[in-house]
């Protein structure tokens, strides 16, 4: 399988695409052809054959279609190890609690990023070997809160790798920040920036393209790679749970393979929902992909007007992992709409010059919806009062989006809500949403963990139960212009 840049300047093998992260022309790598399911039910890559597999088996079948250069036994072993770190053998269980929720937060850091990131170090190590690279790989990552911790946890003390994470110093939840700044491991570094996620992401993309920095790093024995969803190594493992959740829902309802469903996806950088689009293109019977935004509703406007316009205020919300105006992975969708490099390039040029572009190809697979802050908080409370099931702020945006979509359209298609984080990651907001914070005043997330546990009668996840007692190991905060300088400093101290 080859990967081509959405801007046409490069074609590489899958290990090379994983290793490189971003294409050298600034575009994103996409599969040159998307694999398709067979309609013959006895074929191993048909819906019928895939429907009864365990999560790990399904992951192997799907991922090996995209990364066919890897040794099959090695890939199988990697998948087994990566998903054994989850607290359930199901990896991504789908539960019926009023609606269907696919719980993607059973990994080490309690957010859906773990699904792809726990596998990425293995994919990267296999890629290093296949490409004959004799350098250390430095994972450079911008985070809106969850990718950073998931990457740190996944790459911590992995030989031949180092990981450096930039986060908006005032733009993540208290638990998210503590999870990152208490990270152990001699190869990890965490840097706050005085700016928002878009600025952190642009700074990181700029470092990838900066040839003098890359030369300097090369002389130090280091090459760059990315753990952001611009890396196809992130995207492909995410396709698996769309299939797995679909099959779980069918079993629960006793429905035949082939019944169509909708997915509602809380969206920021457009990585999660793009994996759903790839699943649909492969042949998974998806009716609509509901793209759910918070008040940073650039994507809602885009799907409703075909104009993408970031000339607006960046809003800090209760769903910080979706506080994004520049959704990088949308570039992959734009490319697949007309398969025209020049067009993609001109849209992206217009985005960087004017902050806007108008798209002219069809977008019929998607529906844009959004939830305001009040709607998000009300949804958490109402759903808990109705079902006793507590969801986090991001999942609440997706649930509200679905409810609104259903009200507007009357679409009765069964719908799965992707649940992207544990409510414990956003404990303070969730406790407040449940209407029980009156006496707590200005508490933090970590102070709210036990309150949330009492209200919901669920245990505090072991992954964060003693987070406020851990020493702070990463204190650096820099201006957005100083990201490169700070990186070079930190590499010296890592040795
Ligand atoms: C990253 C994240 C999202 C957004 O996912 P994208 O792939 O960036 O669209 C939503 N919810 C949570 C909890 C996240 O961590």
C-alpha cells in the first residue's frame, strides 16, 4: 500500500508515511487506494466474516490491509501488547444506556487517543526497522489535552524514541495538565505554551518543515515524527472501533449484518470522524456521520454552508479537547472529494492567506451539529437523571448533536454515540453539571473526583486516583515564538 500527499508532492510506503508523519510538501498522507470489503460472505474481508471477531483479531484484519509491509506475526504481537493495556478485553465496549455509547476511554489515560497511541510506538519501531533508519525518533506533538498524555504514556522509556509535547498552558483541564506534568520517563518532555491549541499545532507543523532545524537534529542523531492525528499511524487504528461497535450493536439488537447506522462523533481535529468516513468508504453500512462541535463551530458552519472560515474568536469551552479552529484532517476529506492535488493545495493556500475557503464537492456523508455550553451541561444532567449513566463533556456534545439531528430530521436510523473520555477527566465540570457543586466553590478537578464518585456510585479510575499526590516534573512554559528554542534546551537536558 502506498501513501500519497494530499498536495501531490510525494508518494511513499506505509512505514515511511508513519515515520515521517507529515508529507514534505506540507500535505497529509492518504492511502493511494482505500481497501474495500468483499461482498462475498466467505471472503475473510467481508462484513459477515469480520462480524464475530474479537477486538484484537478485527484490529489485525483491518490494520494489515492498510499497513501490508509489516510482518504479520510482528503486527499481531504488537496489537496484542497494545490492547492488553486496556482495562477491558473488549477494548471499546458499546453499552446501551438510553442510547448506544461506544466507550473509547478504557486505556491508560482515559481518552480515545489511547486506542491509536498505545499501538503507535510498535508501528513506529517496525517502520524504523523496515526503513533502515539508524537515528532516534523524536515525537513532536501539539495537544489540546488528551493526545499529549496518551503519547507520553505510550512512548515513555521506549528505546530509540523521545517525546516532546506542547500544550496550551491555560487551555486544558486540571486533570489533563496534571496527567502531563507529572509524567515520568527519561525520554519525556512537556512544555506549556502561552497560546491556544491552533497556535501550538501551527508551531509544531512549522518545525516539521524547518529544514535548518531538521538538519541540526539530524546531526544530533535525531529525526522527527508525529503522534498527532496527521500521522496515518494514528488514523488507521481508529477505523477498527467503528466496525467493532457496529457489530456489538447488531448483536445486542439481533439485527442482520448490513443494517445501516449513524455515528455521532465529538470532533476537533477531524481525526476520529475521518476514520469513520474511511470505514464507510470500505463498505461499513453507515448512513450519516454526525460531526458534533462545541462553540468553536467552524465545522458546523462548513457542513451547512461549504465555507470554512476561521476568522472568528477562539472560544475556551468545557470540552477543551475540541477547542480547535483549524481541523487538520479535513484536508484529507477535501482531497477524497475530488482527488485533485491542485485543488487541495489552493484551498489550503487560501486558508493560510485569508483564513477561509469555499469547497465545491459533495459532503453528503456528513451532518454538522453543535452544542452550546449550556446545552452541553444540561445534556449531562438530563441524561444522568434519566438513565443513571454519566458522560463527559465531549460525549455530551455528541449526544446533544444527535438528539438535535433526530428532532430536525425525524431520522430513526440507530445511532451510536462515540464516548471519547471518562467523565473523571473533567470531574469539576461534570459535578457542576449534575447540579451538585453548590458548596464546592472554586475547587479543581482533582478535588472533585470523590464527589463524582459519590454521586455516580462508580469508582475513581485507578489511572488517576492519586494524581494530586504526584510530584510536578515538567515546569517549562514558553511564548509561542520560543517553541524551537525550548525544544533544543530540553533535548540537551534529556542527553
Ligand atoms: C481529541 C478528542 C476529541 C476530538 O477528536 P478529533 O480526532 O481531534 O476530532 C474529542 N473528545 C476527546 C475527549 C478528545 O480527547
